[in-house]
């Protein structure tokens, strides 16, 4: 019996609380899927050889790091600064990576019909139009914010 595939699409993030750490819905959902026995893959945009990409690989996740077209984004990763006051959190976006759009579809892998796909935008970085690419896939869902 083959292992079922899980794909999380969105930005990995750097959360500063006060120290930097790896985060993002793609990270949390892919790690959960892996622990449940899925072949888990993150499709994201991040600088080539970013330490977080290497960390995710060491955790046993497959990473498809899409090419970055905007030269200004070649060294950036989506970064949030979190300020807590009691139970309240103020989150400030310090940096963003470029969006994942239909132009990136040619880099997506061929996915099995029974794969599970989770679109995981943090800051509207995943164009809802990419779901059209996955017409044959039976299980696609959205977590987080999406553009109207």
C-alpha cells in the first residue's frame, strides 16, 4: 500500500517572539500530516538554501521551493514580529516573500488524484486561482486568509 500524499502551499514564516523561529500554516500542517503517516510536501517561496528550508528537510518534509522572480525578494522571508500584552497579541509584518501565482504552476509537481492539498496563505500570498490547476485532485482545502 502506498503512502498518501499531502501538499501544503504557502509561505514559511519567521516569527519573532522575541527570538526568531520557524512557523507558518504550511509548516504546522505538513508536520502534522507527516506524523499521521502521509508523504508531506511544502510548496513555498523562500531564498535558496535558507536555513529554514534545510531544517524542514532534516525533519523529513519534502520542499518544493518555487523560483523567485523579484530580485528584491531573493533574500527575504515572510517575517512577523509578535508583541504580547497579557493575552493580547499585536502582530507586525516586517517582511514578505513574493506571492505564489498561476505563473508558478509550471513548477508544481504532478499530483495524484487522491492527494490532499491545503492552500495555506498567511498574508494573501497564495492566489485562489491556483486551485484551478488541481481539477483532478479530490481533496483540496483552504486554511487562513484568501484574496476575494
